[in-house]
C-alpha cells in the first residue's frame, strides 16, 4: 500500500478564532424564534466548523436560565444555561461566553444544535451544524476510470465519475449505479446529513468472500445545489477500500477526526 500523504486542503481555522456572521440567523422552537439576529459571530470550537454566538439582546426574553455551572471550552469559559421556551425545557441547551473567551463573543449565547428545532441562514434552513465560510465544495465531472476493490473483489468499475472536492476531506468519487456490483451490496437503515451536501437517501454494506463491512457506500438522490451532479451516484469510503484511478492505486486516507458522536464525513 502506498504511503499516505494528504493530497487535499486542510482546515485552516484555529480553535478560538472568531469572525462576524454577515447573514441573518434565526433559531426556532415549536415554530417560534428563540433568536433573530443580524449581529452574530462565528466562534470555532474545533477547526472543522464554527458555532454561532448570538448577542443577548437578540435572544427572546426569559429563554435562558443560568444553571450555575461554568464549563471550560477550547475558546474559553462559558456559563451553562437551560433553554426554556414555550412548552420546551432543554437542559444544557445553551451556554453564555464569559470573560476569558474571545472578546467579541463575551456575553453572547451559543446554542447546542439539537436544542433547537430548526436553524435558518436568511430564509434557507441549515442542517447538522453551521456552514464554515472557509469550506469550499466542488463537484466536477471526470473522465478518469475509477475502480473500487476490497479483499480482491471488484465492487465498482466506472469509466467516469463525479469527483467531490471538499475542504478538509479526502476527494470522494461518485460512480454511476450501472457500474456497481450490486450482488455484493446490502442496504442498511443508516442516514447521515451534511450542511454542504444534504441528506443521504441510501447506505450499503459490502460483502466479500472474507467478511461483511458495514456502511461502506452511500448515495444522495437529492443533494444540495452545490453538489447537484452527484445525484443518484454511489460513493465508497476510500478510507476502507482499495480505490484505483486510471489503474493507479490511491493511498487510503487516514480516517477523519470528527467531534464526539458524529458519523464519518461522507
């Protein structure tokens, strides 16, 4: 196996970095806005993507109740709060940044993503986590042959693909379904979502003569506009298969480090 050297751009933003958000942000619970702001900040808790920090004046009155606990986060200290809004009570649903955090966000509130029912940038809903302003995603048609093997079995052999280049992730190769060996593919119930690509509509495990490997391939039947060319095409985790481009074996990427309880990035 060739030695692996990352051949894709890495994340460039350090933890603790802050930037103003130039978009209107709204967060909803039970159909009503908990906050509505055009003055939020991005704050990076890890290099992959930021969180939003919302000024207190733009949070609904009485929505946050101090739990009396200071927590230590990579950018600095914060005070844990319960989100109380309408009929909803969500413990630990928010935190308010304290002195020692980056100056622009001190006193601002950040919300646990799943503590809210829906998030919007302007009038478009955002899923999974905030989109990083430093992440770029390109889906390019390619006429290079792509062959996927595992344990010596050919899983796919395609004369063309759509290659997805996303900041901080290995290149993904989306292949036409007609060039996949479906006799080795078993559908699973797994669903993952990405704020840049959308929600998957299928995952498959792969069976070779040696073993069964869970959730090695996926598809977006209805991707976002940014990656529309990948619709209905199948991609494999090249971290876990042998992938050849124009008959040249590609080094397996090192699995991407993800926040706790996150699925691998697809």
